[in-house]
């Protein structure tokens, strides 16, 4: 028989989707941007957002209970440090991710039919994979790319702190999207040249970003599909949050194309979450498990353990060398063998 405390804990967990919902609404209303310069009254916020004053006040109360904003005086609100990450102008903003989670992921998680069928949400709707399904709605592609840029901006400082890119002459980011990672690496290592390799639809965003961060003279975008082939331009390849998208068969196809693109003894770097052999109840283990379910529901991939990555790399012509912790992610280094 569960205790009252245990039952209440389950009750709170069941209702946790509501937290995502209120943060999503706050992101859509631009609450963080409105509070970035200091405390504002409820009347000011209602006028600025066009929301009903009374209803907005109730939303702000909920946001204050989860640490997004703080109540100041009778009807004032200010932004917390956590809430500041919902501001689109913040260096480590998660606004795009909040909208992506609330607008796209939340809907496709409902019911978790994938658990019963083993099929992804896209397959259940008659599409080949989640990326094919997403491409049918251009607005969703934009939401996805912006959310991935949010995550990459958060992870990149940890990656730069974990791994020394100094011995690399030319680094290709395969599946590099809008160029966030290559932009940061080439900026920190002035002697390094960078390539962002991804589908043609990423070209405009990537070129604009490389220009914006001042590395377009040393970094460029190359269009292609990593399932078809990867060009032989670089002496090292990095893939961030790419291999976890796919099952072993599809992942092996990508890795073997990387192997063909690299010279002998060249370096391959994977930036991925590592699932523990026996997950516990820590925040990190929970995040990894939820990401694993998101891969199951989405593109059909999975989060792997270190040993599973080692086996996969070995089977595709690489010798795993080392694993470098990088926040909630790890940099897995391998060499062509």
C-alpha cells in the first residue's frame, strides 16, 4: 500500500505536462522579453501581450511557482535567472525549444502508441520518418532548426571545454544544421577551417550564422545527404546528436559514409548522451531516458550506452579511443582503423 507521500509524488508527476504548457504559453507571449529590463506591472504586461488581465495574472502566478518569474509587491513581476533563459536574446536561450516542445513534441507524445506498436509517430501517420513528416510543413522545419540551435548553444561550451580541437586542420560537422557548433569551434581555434554539411534547406541559416559570428572566411556550408555520401574535404568529422536519431542499421550507413570520407588514422567525434547501464533517478538519468523515448517516438533511434557506441563504431571501421564528459553529453573520440 503506497503512503500518502508516495501517492502525492505520483500525482505531481502525472500533472507535470502542465508545467510545459505554461512555459510554452509564456514563450509565445514573450513574457521574458517584456521583463528583461526589470519589473513590470500586471496592467503593463496585459496591455503589451493583449491578454486578458485576470487570466494573465493567473498564468504569472503559475509561472512564479515553477521559478520563471517572481512576484514583486501587489501586482508586479520580475524575471528570475531561470526565466531569463526564456528570452530569445539570451546567450543560452531555450525559447525556441519551449515552443518546439509545446507546439510539436507534446502533441506527438500523446498516447505513446509507439510503445504498443514499436512504430514511430511518423510511421503511424504513413511517413517514412519524422524528418520526412516534418518537411511536409515548412513552419515545423523552422521550429525544429531553431530548437536544435538552442540546444547546441547550451552544449557547445561544454564540448569546447572537454576536447582539444587544436590539432585538427579541417573539421566537418556532418548534420551540422545552422552551423552553431562549427561557428563556435572555428571562432575559438583561429587556425582551424570548418565545414557544415547538411541538407540544402539548412544552407541559408548556416551561411548567415557563419557570417554573423565572423568566421565565414574559414567556414562554409556544403549541401548533401549523409545517407548518400559525404565529401572528402576534412581530416576530422564531428556529429552532434545525429547518431542517436537512428537505429543501428541507419546509424551504420552514416558512419560508414564517414569512414569513406576520412583519410587513414583520421578522427571521428560523436557528441551524444550516454545511457548508464543501470539508470537511477537522477535528473541526468531521467533526461536521458526521456530523450530515449523521444527517439523511439520520433526518428526511430535510441540513446546508447558507452559500450553500445563502442560496438557500433568498431563495426563501422573505427577504433574508439576515449570518452570526454561534456555536461549532460559526452564527446566520443574514435580513429579510422
